[in-house]
């Protein structure tokens, strides 16, 4: 899927490294407007090629005074003005507009962080029907402040401390908010975004998930030749399954799915997944048992990034071998590989402007994004790479993927390799973890909590603790339990279980799984942590 294929008005977000940038994307899509995020330091052609109706400059941790502070490219402001494109700067984005268009930004005498009140100073399109003097609570996060506006701009709201909180130049179609309207801590922020997009910019709320289905089928058919065959890497998760179902709808029996048991799967995962593929989805799937191949390469490896690279490379080796076998049967080598890469995978695998790399820090090398060898012989098809997880589930529902399958919790591509902290081949770690994880997940299902929780799993820790079991001293393994709630996986809160439930699960694990004498609970949100431990 390409943004240019989406017929709705596009809102393009230039990312300057704010932890909230992805929320802007999500909030705008929730208004039935398609939005896309690219690096804030992208060249002008990369911006103009998207032909956006609106451009939003995100916040970021930088100061416009820094020599290496990221900025939009030369000619951007002139292009936006001459093409009728509306521009909205948020936090750092506002300061960037001011500084680049001839105003002045200084280090603030009083920095503003957290919840604050702002007051409307002039009748403004940004605040819709708000009157002068009206106040609202917003979420601030800035140390610099605007002291002089560019020509043609006016301040339309100020903070309690008198700092400029909102600016606009209606004639030039440039607007700015010093606070973050996209976060829930700005209760009226969505109303502001809605008014800006629909009433000021004239954007139409015409985007819906069905657009993705129709456009993606067209793209796949135009990409894959009428005689070409395609391999799909099925993991047993929602993403790859929806991707496979979508491609199968586009090219039919020329899709050949392969499910690889890499020895890093959950308890009885191979049997359960293969049964679902054959009974419910009717997808043509070949199962390859490559346990020994993966585990032999992972022996002695502890660094999670190295694990991801090794696993990505081995997957591609298997897919290449599978393609070779298919060539013998078909008389023609498959040319493409389908993967269920999602938008968060792409975002988290990209390094943000001003870091000396190219875009938010690289949080992890995704097995679909950063773990692929450069000499891979198969060309990639990634039909879901601009979608968030909840949007993939909506798409799967349209494609008649069984609801029970769509509700499965996310499972990382590298599997249990990133849930065993350390060497996966030591201390019977994988078998211990499978048993613990099965008890935890089944207990969640029995309690009727599975659909309430975004993701839950167990982690094998590389430590032992002293315990007492059967009146004897033990020196056994420690496991951690993790459960979070989220909408799209980009941010998450830990799920607060009832203490009786935790007591039940802990007792069952210690009494049922040999070699475990201590269970701990992860109560960290994302950020500051990631959902997976690694």
C-alpha cells in the first residue's frame, strides 16, 4: 500500500522525534482521515511526492538553537504557500515555524512542563467557537518560548505564565500549538484537531479501512505478474495471517504459505496454528520444522539484537530453500515474499532527526524490517506496513478471518528468543518458559480477561533465587509475568490484576513447573519500557 493510492485527503506528519508523534497519526485516522508519518528531515521531493493536503510538524526533544537541530527542507514554506497546503506546528514544530519564517525563539525564563491552563486571546479558527477569555487545560512540554512572531502571524492563546500557546497566519495558512493536542491530558485537544482539519483546512472525512482492502488488492495485482508465484511467511499471528488472506484474495492459488517451527514457539503452537490454517482459513500451508537449524545458531548468544539478526537471516535462508523447492515443482521460482510488517514495526525500527542517524531512536531491529539480509533473493510484499494493529484486526474482520484468531495476543517474530533473557539453549529455558506461559495465558482465559488485555506473556530471567519447596532448600529459576493494555502497541499500561488471581497463578506455576520457585510481576508502562523484555 502506498499513501498516494489512498484517495482521501492525506495529512502528512513530519516527525521530529516526539514520543507522541505516533499519537498524532492515530488521532487523525480516528477522524476518518488518512495520515502518514515520515522523517522531519526528508527532502522536499519526498514531501511533495505524497501530495498532502495538510502537513503537521511534530514536537521533539530538540532546541531550535542547536546547530544540529532538525528542520524541514529549504523551499518547504514556499511550496506549502504556493500550493494551498495548510501547515500546523506542534510544540517544537511551532518553534520551528517561528524561527524559520523570521520570528524569534529564546530559552524560556520559566519552562512549562505538564498540565497547564491556556487562555484564548483572540477569536481564532484554531479554537472554533471559543470566545476570548475562555480557558482550557493542555499538556505542555517545552523549555524554549516564542518572543517575536514572524510577519503576518498573531498570538491567539497564551499560557497562565504569559507564554505564547497558539499562533496563526490565516493568509499564509500556517498555524501552531505550543502544547500537545494529541494526548489525553489535553481534554479538548481532539476538538481542536477536528476543527483545524475540517473547518480550517476543508479536509473530507472519507477514509475508511475498506479503502485499504480495495487499493491493496489493486497494488498486489499490478505488482505481481500474471504468471508470478508468491511465498508468504506465516507466523501464526494476526498480522501474517491477515496479510496472507489479503494476498490470497488477490492472486489465489499462486500464493504458497510456509509456517516455520523455529523451536521458539509457544506451547503446542505448531499443532494449534496448523489446525486453524487448515480448518478455518483454508490457506495452502507447508510446515517446515527448523528447530535444530535455529537453536544451533543461537547457542551461546545473549544479546537480543544479535538474536534478532540471526533469526531474520535464518528465516530468509529457509524461505529461499522453500522457493527453490517450489521452483522444482512449478518450473518457475517464486519472486516475492509476503510479510505482515505493521506501521509500529517500521516506526520502531527507524532511527529520529537530530540523533546523528536518520529519524525516533531505533528501539529494536524488527525481524521484518532490520533483520533481513541485504542479499535476499526474494522481493518483499508488505500489504499492512502502513497500518496499526487495531486496523489490521478490522481488515481481518472484513476478510472473514475468524474472530477468535483476530483476538489473539501479539507474538514477536523472534518468538521466545526475546522472552528468554540470555542464551535460549541453557537451563532448559524454552521448555520452562512454555509451561509457565501456558499456565498464565490459560488462567487469564479462564478468568474471562483475555480480550480485555492487549498482550500477556511470561519471561524467563537469567537469575536463580533461593526457595523452600518440600521442606528442602532450592536454588531455582525466576520467571516474570507481563500483561498490558493498549490500543496500538505504541504506548501501553500494565494491567492491574486482582491479587487473588495473581496468588492463584503464582502458586500453580511454582507447584507445576519443575525448576521455578519465584514469580515476579512487571508493573512498568510503555514508555519508559518496551512491552517485550528482551
